[in-house]
C-alpha cells in the first residue's frame, strides 16, 4: 500500500488539478465560444475542436522535450515551474476576449503538460519495480476524480461568470505550486541524470529513441493502440447514447460521472489487489480481452440493462494503461524515465488528435438512418478490432513479464 506522504499528496494533487482543468471548461464551452465571437453552436463546436487539437498538438511536440529536461535538471524544478506556468495560463484564458488569444492559451496549456509527464516520472523514481503498476494506478484514480469534479466545479463557477472556472483553476494551480515548494524534495539522484542535447528538442527523434530501447517497443505499441481504441468512449459516448436511447444532457453527464467514479474504484481500489494476485502481465492481458469483449457488447447493445452491465466492465479495462506504463518504466534506464513518460504523453496526444477524426466519421456513416447499414455502435466494433489486433503482442509481453528470462 502506497504511503500518502507530503510528496505523494503533492503529485496526486497535481494530477487531480490537471484533470479538473481539462473538465472544468466542458460546461462553459458554448458560452465561451460565443464570448470570443466564434459563432453559434454549430460553428462554435468546430472552433472548440480546434482548441482541443491545439492542446494535444502542443503536448505531442513538447512532451518528450519536457521529459528530457526533467531527466537532465531534476523533477522538482520542472514540476514547480510548470505548475506556476499553468496558473498564469489560466489567467490568460480568463482574460481572453478573442478566439486567437484563447487558442494561444490552450496551446500554452498543452506546453504546461509537463505537470502530468514529470509527475509520472517522479512516481517512477520513488517506486520499486513491484509497486510501479499500483502507483501508476493512483494516477488513473486521481484523474478519474478530477474528471468527475471538473465539470461540476465548472458548472457551479460559471453561475458567477463564464470566466470564473478559469480563475478557479488558476487558484488551484497556484495553491499547489506553493504547497510543492514546501513539501516536494527532488526524486532524481544526480548519478541518474543525463545531459540535455539538441536531439532532445526533436519529438520524433525522442520517440524513435524510445522505440529503440531494448524491451520498450512492444509495451509502447500496445499502449498506443489501446489508448487509440479506448478514445471511442470520451469521443462518442454522448452522441451514441443520444442516438440509441435519446437521453438528455443531464443523463449523459450522469453516466459520465458514474464512469469516472468506477475508474476511481478500478484503479485506486481494485488495481493493487489485482496486481498482487495475478501479476502485471496477467492483469494487462485479461484487461485487453475484457476490453475487446466490452466494445463488442457496446457495438450491438440497444438496451439500458446491457449498458448498466457493460459500463463497470469498461471501467475495469482501464487497468491496462497503468500496467503497460509500469512495464515501460521498468525496462527504461533510470536516466530516461522522463523521456519515456514524455513519449507516452506524445503518443496519447496523437491518439487525441487522430482518433476523434476517424471515429466520428465512422459514427456519422453508420448512424445515418438512410445509409446502407445502420449500426451506431460501429466505432466500438472498430475499437474491438484494434484491441484484438494487438492481442498477440500483449500475450508476448505478458509471457515476458511472467518469465523475464524467456526469449
């Protein structure tokens, strides 16, 4: 069981604030687009998508760079600076009165994604090989709580003013910066640091470097494909349940909050026991199998009772990313932990940009009642095929974990 001392509380608070900062703007997005002159609902949704892409694109380009900086100069200064920068960025977005200033703010927020990357590297530094998967599960739990709280806090704060959520997020980031100054020691030992060079400025080069490290390519491939397939839930959930069940925004929000709670239970409570009883390899492998089966279920279901059964199972499949992240961290050298976590963040950013473009097109084609085939759950079936495609690699990785000496 991980002891929640000052540094660990700071790290989890940092990740919680990251998630709150993402979700806190969801309820105000239409009003925010209107405030900066981005048009009505239809046109505003396009610009809102551009803001999300700007955030993910900035994180893709700078994730490995920030991770490498923390490998060279330590986690503490990068974390403190990134949090302070994030607080300033929220102030910029609160004051923004034009779309382009808001776009700049979201791009800067993507750059400040160092908080997530370096916080994960910090946890890797202070964990043993045996406790990394469990500790990475706490990351998912913190994010789950943040995604539940973010929209609620955003909706409540917006009752005062449309920019109030940004001021609230800025206050949280600033308060945590001060907290970190007092409780956060450096986790990266001097002997585990490495020089920062020109190659570290190239995100594509950093990704290639990570894939060339012995034993790292397979978990990175599995993690990328799984995260890409799993994007079907945040991208299409609202549209899918509206099409299948005709639910209101309130019911959709309720199911999303319920899913966030289930993820907290899955990664914060079930994860330690599952890893202890089954081991990382089996947890990852069975999670993959369950993910494919659950997506097939969502692909064909049209009843509420089936949805209620499938939703907790979908939350259980979120045990896969932290186990794969732990596997990647366990085979990476100690002076490359920041780089690896930055690469993982970049791969996640690629998913966040590309997956919505692909999945929404698939949904639009199959959700057309006048089209050749009416199957709104088709994107879930595509996700299941992607997960099944990496099952052989997952099995290979699981065998390697169970029997490290096997070729």
